[in-house]
């Protein structure tokens, strides 16, 4: 297995773990964490694609476009995570809960 | 000296709401008259200018930064984009006119006037929508989608109630998931083809397994945002918790923007695999959505939830 | 399977197992697809390059670092929108009402001489490092975001040490710093249109100067936004803990 293949599969694995966690946990902070792991997986796939050893041509330097895409993606993910965290803290301060109403047992709210 | 091409109007349609939003963040309380009706009128003038320029010069591709795709990012300015830009201008503009009356004097929990926060959020949403409607680059679309999501979340939470907080969190988390699914699709496409431009991807695309998976990821992401059945469950609570002008924006625009993107991608990037079967599948989903909506509407109690369906 | 305390109680064990199976199936599919990625991207199959960004094109961009060339020149528009996302996070927090009000009580760290002495070294050094990263970013690894992150680290340390009790959003200077990155970017983009170029098309020879101007403003914005976001999320918790201690 080449290093490239290894990183690609790691990226896919992280993606899957993040997705599974997001869908199955109730705690909001853990959901945010899961999304970050998911994002890390996607970024890893992108960076792996940029690797110069990918091809037998052996160019001198990696492809800069995925690097730029990941930099942008990280900043966007950090901003969104910060907003999600601030909202979660506010939600906890106002309601004392750490999960959304439909995810708690004994919730009175009728489902859609 | 040629008459200004569609490109100039398009640039102004994105740059103007951006600059207005930034100014509103700093001195919004002094700009109320401008923001509430002068600027929306100006935006409508810009859209009219774009449409007129289009009818003179026809559909164009505008290279931002002067770099030709796939090196740079391109905009596709055509009739469909112009129509959506016009609809956006009318709806957001109406929301701007209505907003000062709706928010009159109310404050957030930290004693900031809500209307002062409404302006930067709304104009940034407007800029994001315009940027999204014009974009012809799949990664650029991802960034505009994120911009749109965050602006929408800010607008939802402005209502200030615990319900709106929960709705905003739900919307944000699902929106992020959708964007990341879309981004994985983009990553796979780039890995395979080395380009991010919709037109070039469309011409290069082969119908192999990787393309199918990338297409599915991107379209599922967009479906979540479009709230197309069966991904629709997040939409009604978001509407119920949001302030009234925001509800109008969400249902009329944000959701339709994702649908517009689905069309653009389907016919721009994936024409090779856009089979009649897929069109029938979408039609089937639409029919189910209507039936489901009718059943739920009969059971709904609050008016806004009704409208959302 | 042991009871997982963080699991969503609404999902039964059977549903979770089904989800797990579906997820493993999806992972298998993705692994297969990822292994199908070709050695060279199909668009460049007849070429000897791995990327559309090669030495010839980088030389035209005005900077030496290929990633900076992509971020601030070829795909500058993406970077502009990304800076707007940063600003939007701050405004979203403001909309939620989670603005931190000035903390009147001392948080106890002001009297810690070791910390304050360390800060007297760390903060100026951070500023110098940030400036260096910004300048070097044109031709070496570095750039506006990295420099902004270093600066924001210094700012966060100041907050934790109790030296920066500020109501950021009520201060118009902070709000200007917030938007400076995007504002300068958009205005540069419009300015070059007055000399007949397209939006964000730097006229010949001016590329490096314009890029540096944009990056400086962006660095300031990134630093200021990150400091505020940290304060908004961790500020109330940091204060609370101090009060418990007293």
C-alpha cells in the first residue's frame, strides 16, 4: 500500500467515524466534535490528492490548489464551529440542556 | 469604450451588499434609511441593468481576476441566473422594507438593538445568494453555501427565544453536515479530474463509479439544504422559531438556492449521467413531498409551520 | 454492546446497529471509489504536469509561494468570501446575544507575577513573529492566516491573564478591525476595475504590493475575530470558575 493510498483511506475512515458519531450521539458538543472529525477526513482526502508522489512523473512540488482549498475549508470550519459552540453555550445557559428537545427521552414535543 | 458588460453589473451585485453589510456592522444605526429602502432600490436597478446588458450581449462567462478557468474562478451569467437574481432582489428588498417596523426597538439579550444586527446579516445573506447564483466553480459554491448557512443561522437566532436557539442550532449542524458531504464530492471530483470549473468538468466527465459517488454526495448535501423529502425534517421547526421577515427569506430563497444549484450541477457537471430515470426519481420525490406536506398541514397548529409546508 | 452514556436515547440498539452496518457499507464504497483515483488528473492526462498551477503561472502571479499565489491571486475571490465567513461568525454570535459584558471583578491572575512576566515577553515576540510570517508568506510558507492566528494566540493569553477586559462589540474600533480584511479586499477588487481590468485582476507589476496590502488587513481581521470568538465562548466560563474560587 502506498502512502498515498493509506492517507486516502484514513481520510475516508475519519469521514465515516464523524458521520456515524454525528448521527448517533445526542450531546450537542459531541455533535460539533463529530462534524470536525468529519471535516478533518475530507481535508485529509484533499491533501493526499496533492501529494507529488502520486504520479510516476515525480514533479518537484505538490499541487498547491488542494492546499489552498483546505486552508479555506479550515477557516470556514473554525468559524462555523465557533458559532455552534457559542450557540450551544447560550442554549445551555437559557435552558440548562445539552441536547436538542427531540433527542431527549420523555420529550413532550410531538414529532413532525 | 464598450457599454458595460454583464460582468460589471454582476460584480456590483455582489460587492454592493457586501460593502453595505460591512458598513452596517460599524454604523448601522445611522444608516437605517439607506439600508431599509434606498439600497434595495439600488440593487433592483443593478439587476435591471444586468438583464438589459444580457439581452444586448448574450450569456457570458466572467473570469474573476482575469485568470481563465480552471486556474481561476468563473461566473456564468445567463438568463436563469438573472431571473434568480431578480427574484432574490425583490424578496430580500421587501424583507428590508418590512424589517424596521417588525423589530421596532427590540433588543437582544446583550442590549443591542436587533435591527442593528439584522442589517449586516441580511446584506451578507444577499451577497452570499448573489455570489452563489453566479458561481460556476464547485469549490466556490461550497464557500457561498457556508456563507449563506451562517447568515441564515444568525437571522434565525435573532428572534431571541429558546425555541429559536434550538432551531438555529439544528439548522447550523445540519447545514454543516450537508456542506461537508458536498465538499467530499468536490474533493473526489478534483482528485479525478484536476479541475473545479463546472463547464470544464461537464466536458471531461466520464460516467464511472467515482463520478456516481461524487454526484450522490454532492446532491445529498444539496438535498438536505433544499429540505427535499425525505430530508425535510429540519425546516418547519426553523421557520416556527424565526422572526417573520426571516421566515420569508428562508422559505423563498435559501431553499430555492440549493435547488437552483442542484439544477446547475446536474446539467452542468453531470450531463453524462443525467438520465431520464433520474428526472422521474426527482418527480417522484416531489410528489411524495406534496402528499406528506398535505398530511402534516392538516395536523399543524401554528400558522407559520403551515406555510412552511 | 455496553450502554453508551452519550448515545442518543431516542435511537434503539437495533437502529444503531443498522446505522453501523450502513455506515460500514458506505465506508467500503468510499474506499473503493478512493482507490479508483487515477495517477494523473484526467484533465491533464496529456500533459507533463500534475496541476494547472505550475512554475510558469506562478511567475506571473507576483509571489513565489504557490499556495499564496492560489489563495491571494488565482482564487482570491474564494479567500474574500472566506474572510466574510469569519465576520459572519462574529455577527451571528452577536445576534444570539452571547456578547461578553466587561468583567468587573479581577480574575485573580493579575497578581500572578510569573504569568505577567511571561506575557511581557510572549506578546511582543508574537507580534514580531506574526509580522515575519506575513512578510515571508509571499515566497515561503506563511501568510495572513498564519500570522493572524499567532496574533490571536497572544490576544487570548491576554484575556486569560485578565489583562483584556473589554466589551468588544460596543467599541467601534473593534468593529472596524473586524471588517477591515473583507473591506480592503473588495475595495482593491473594485479599484482595479477602474483601470480596465476585471474584478480582482491585479495590473502588471502591482500584484505583490496589492497582495501584501490585502494580507495585512486580513491578518488584523483574523486576529481580532478569533480573539472575540474565544472570548464569547470561553469568557463566561473562565469568569465563572474564578468566582467559584472566591
